[in-house]
């Protein structure tokens, strides 16, 4: 009833976690084996210290983050952290980031002998000083995907930003170059200012906005990209309840990622799985009948 398929891999359900918002420590608070897939924080080739504090700042309807891709680098991650992720009882995706194409390729080469389900390419991080947003440079994006696709038969997902000239054009290029799924969307560039000090609250000055504030933008992107792409879409941004998840499915998402709300309710993913099963049973339908059904409703009302 709730199984989904991406490429040749079957996932037990369409409830995933978003990169950077979930760690093996969550197993203390929820049944991680019930989650469809867990995405790691973004891993770079070499260690990164990230941005200075403050790194997180709560704003109305959302959260600003300026973590700056703080991570131990791929070698230490593979040895120390990845085994913990692989012990969580579900599929694991590694989020991969870099400033150069060669860095993406080297990370994937180092992880290819592991039992992860695949990779999510972070093509649009808005809160690193030297971040290269590949999704804004179609030529570089095409070259990156061409090289990465050669290196792995595992599931390859592209995570895109809404801050591009044409999200459909970028998504279609990803599909044409071999991406197996597309995550929509990454956080949006944002700023919060302390009026007393006249300085930004975040140590990195600007950050990425996540949470309910960006959900309408993300839904729009999912709806538009569904019309031009055949690969599965993973909706991300502002999921706090079953109703939020249902909106994404109806708009065209095959799966959803929960991000910011993991910090509010550590069991949200587990709860969503149970609530989704109950909902589909009450309607007498499977998840496939829900995905992209917004157009069916529009047609029936005209």
C-alpha cells in the first residue's frame, strides 16, 4: 500500500528524512527502522569546520541555519559515522557536496563499496561562503552529472534550489543526464537582523530558511517539475503533519523528506508512517493513486 520505487530499489514507505536534520542519535527517541530512508548530513571530501555561531536562528514559520556544511570529511565519516547509520534498519543515502566536480567524484569513489542505497547531490547549499551552486550553471551541472553517473549504479538524486531561472529546465537536465530522482527544494537564502546591535543574528551573516515558510514554494516546484519529468520527485520543505505530506503527494511527489520538524518532534517520521497507512486504508487507495492526483481533481472540476 505504501511501498514506492526509485530506480530499481523498493522503499518500504515514502517518508524520508532531510539531510542535516537526522542522526543515529535519534534511535533513542524513535523506531528508525520504520522510516523509508534516512539522508545523512552533507559530506565533503575534506573536513569542514562550518560557520561561526550563531548557526541556528528561529524566525516566524521557520528556521534559519548557517551550519556551513560542518562535517568530518569522507574518510572519517566512512570509518566512524557511516556504520552507525547503516545500523538504523533502513535505507541510507549520503548527501554529497563539493566546490569542484572532482570532489564529488572522489567522495563517491570512496563510498561505492559500502551498503548505502545511493547519493543525494547537494547542488545548491546557500550558507557556505565558497559554495558553488551547480544548479545555477547548466553547463557545469551537465558535466558534473556526466562524470558522477559513470561512477555508480546506485540511486542518484539531485537536490535543487528554487532560486534558478527555470526550475523545470534544471530538473529536466538532471533527468536527461541520468539522475534517478530529484529533491525539491533546498533551503532558501535568508537573513535575520538584530535591531539592537544592527548586526545579523547568524555568525555566517546569511543562512538557509527552512520550515513551513517555504512549503508553498516547494509545492509549486514539485507541481511544475512533475509536468516535465518522469523520474520520482522527493518533496522537501515544511512538512509538520500528515496533511502537509498529503499536499506533496497530491502535487506529484513520490516521497517526502522531513527536515526542520525533526527538531520539534523526534518521532514525526514514525508518526507520519502510521498516519499515512491509516489514511490510505480509510480511503481504500494505495499511495500510487494519490501521487500527482491534483490534476485529476482540477480536470473533474472544470
